[in-house]
């Protein structure tokens, strides 16, 4: 019977003390089924996200007139929880903390207020101050928060993309013209510094009116001085004033709080508006009245343009 010639060469027997064994990589002698990485290649734990696909994020803005009373703080937290508010931009909280540009206030029901300091007028009365009221969910995703000026505050939240929210309290329409122009110039400068990949929202009390000469569904017939500055800001930064971009069943009037978003995010913003996420509120006297207006907006049927 013929035998088959084998071409395989027997591996040599190595001495365990030889250099070849000592130089063997530790990965070559590991188990066949490793347990996996302890952490990801990027090194940290999983980043919390504020903005997620197919999930609603409720955002609002209002002028509180004051939040110095603990009872008003408890009221606004209770109402924010009742209406599932993740982010609420606040103006005129009148809380003075001159030694701290940013202060974190742990309030009720897991809500946290991050605020800039109010200032005092010639009579020594506290005026102004802006802040962001965050739910426990939003607080977990907060990456940074800075005070641009006492009238402007910016917060960035984790996610893909990241969410950047700027809350502002603009000078009134009858204030010094130079003061108003400087406010919008600084706001314009800071907006340009925000990464183009971020979901950007600028909201607050602009003390402005934009009319039909610029927008199809405004709250007013004509544009005032602050409205022209607001319109110019939006055009130069490719922002869209979201709450004048769709038809309202029963629009409210007065000085309206506006939400500005990047135009490439307009589809999301309109969904936000029609779903009751981006709200416009006429200067309320109490947080309760403000969020009652939100309830009305939630009940309205918006029709996208």
C-alpha cells in the first residue's frame, strides 16, 4: 500500500525559558473568549443626551418679574414639573449675587436654576437677571454654563448633536439706542462662536415686535426698533424665528418672547412648535399665569406654513 508524503513540518520544542517565549505578547496567551473592554476607546462613560430622536423636549421662556421669594421658586418648579418642562429660560429673576458670575440653585422637585446676577439701578432696587431652569434630566446632560453678561447666559448640553441654549433679556424699545445696538452686537458675536454642528436655540424676552413686512405669521402688524435689530440678527446668522414661522389658531399679542433656531434645524423647530415645545409667552405677571398660557398653546392646533 502506497504511503502519502506529508509536507507539514513538526514544530520545534521550545524551552520555556527561551527568549521567544519571554517576548511573547500578553495578548497571544489570553483566553479564547475575552470579557471585552472595561471602557470605550474614547475613554469615558456614555454621554447623557438632552436632545434625542423621537422624544419630545419641552422648552419655554418667560419673564418672571421676580423669583427672590422661596414660594415663587416652589411654584415655578411645581408648574414646570406639571407641564414636563425640561428647559425654561427665565428673565428678571432679580436675584443678586455680585460675587459670583454664575450661581447654581438647587430648588424643588429635582429642578436646578443656573442664573447670572441681577443688578441694581440708581435707586438701589434689584432689576434684571437671567437664568435657566433645568429638570433633573437636563441637569444630568449639562456640560457647561457661562455668563456672557448679566443680560445673557449660555448653556451647552450633551448629545449628538450637542444643544446650546442662549437666554437673553434685551433692553426695552425705549431704552438708549446705543445700549440696544451694543447688546445685539455682543449677542451676534457670541452666536458666531457657537459650533455649527450644535443645535442652537436663542430665546428670551427681546422686548421686540416683528411685523408682516418680514414674516408671514407675526403677532404684530409692524416692526419696532428692537424688532429691526432682532430681524437683522436672525438674517445675518441664518436663524429663523420659530414662533412666527407657522400659523396660530388664536395668537396672543403684546411683547412676545421669541425662539430663534438655525435654519437647518427649522424642521425640528416646527415640530417642536406644533408639539408644544417651543412657546411664545406675552409678559406674564406670575409664573402661574405664564404656564397657564402654555396650557392654552398645548391645546391649540398649529398648522405649519
